[in-house]
C-alpha cells in the first residue's frame, strides 16, 4: 500500500503545474448568473455546465490558452472566477 501511495505522489509531483488565478467578488446570485450570460455573449459561446442547483452554478469557458471557471453561490453571495493556463 505504501508503495502505491509513494508512486502516486511521485506521479503528481512530476506533472507540469498550471498557473491558476482566482478572484472572489460579493454579489447576488442573480447578478452572478447575469455575469455568466454576459460572458457567454462576449465570448460568443455557451458555457459548459459543471454543476447547477437552486443555490449554486458552476460553468467553464474554454479559451485558447486555458479556461475560465465561474462559480455562483447563493448562500455565500459570491462569484468566484478562476482562470487557468
């Protein structure tokens, strides 16, 4: 078992790292959903739904140099935008 764990750790360490940048902004859930719609219009593409409930929506927009993940949380009253290379 220990050998399997050490092998997995070695593989993870050797994987190339990606630059990830996140920013959280306080806003209503409805305003956050509107930001997803406006981002889709600006990029000219529909978002890829990752999760969607009455209190949470998470979508991804693929870009030429990575992706943009937008998460809207009703309980937290926040929008989190994560950009990755």
